[in-house]
């Protein structure tokens, strides 16, 4: 039997505030996660535009962690 895991659907982009609210983090924690490379940002189209977190990359990373987790049956 082959296990199948799919990336859940949802918003493709989130602001820092939306991400913090959805995952119950503080804004400073979200900023630290971005600085550490744990969250990827979509390149800004113009100077001063709001930063947007790439949620597709975030969910793909969570999926990869789940696949590599010792608790997921092979």
C-alpha cells in the first residue's frame, strides 16, 4: 500500500499579520522566522510594498517534514 499525502489548499500569500493570527505567533516571531529563512517571501513588486509570505512554500516544507517524520508509517 502506498501512502499519499497532499499539500492542503488555502491562501497562496499571507501578510505577516495574517500569518501571525492564523498560527498564533507574535509579529516579532514571524519576523524572526523570515530572517532565519524558515518562511519565504514573495519578491515585492514595488518599493515599500507589503511583504507577503509564500504559503505554498510553507505548506510544501511542512509536507516534507511530515514525510520524513518517524511517526508517519511507510
